[in-house]
C-alpha cells in the first residue's frame, strides 16, 4: 500500500470547456485505485466559466460533491470537491 507521499498530481487546465473536464473526471474515476492521485483544476475562462464548471462538477449527475468543510474562509476561487463513488 502506498502512503500519501506517493500520490500523483493530475493537473487539468481548462478554458470554458467544463463538459470536457467533467468527461475527463469520469474517465479518471474509472482508473485503477493505485497509484492514488489528487486532481487539481484551473479554469482560465473567467468567473462565469468557473461558476459553470463548479455547477457542472457538483450537479446531481456530476462527478463530484462539494467538500463539507467549505467555511466562510473560502474565497470562491479555491474550492474543494470530493469524488462521488
């Protein structure tokens, strides 16, 4: 079993292509459990594209759920999601 130091970072940079990112996350969700990985997404299409992506990711049919610990300290620019299984 691998420890957290062995995790792989998956970086996705998008520009107003939320549907492609949702599809990519769907493919990643079907990946083998090892090696473990963390996904980091950067939406470069502006606030509207960021909000649309967040909505697509956390919709009832989306691949993610907004993490429960999103307090007032979050700026709206850095959100944490967890994978739906």
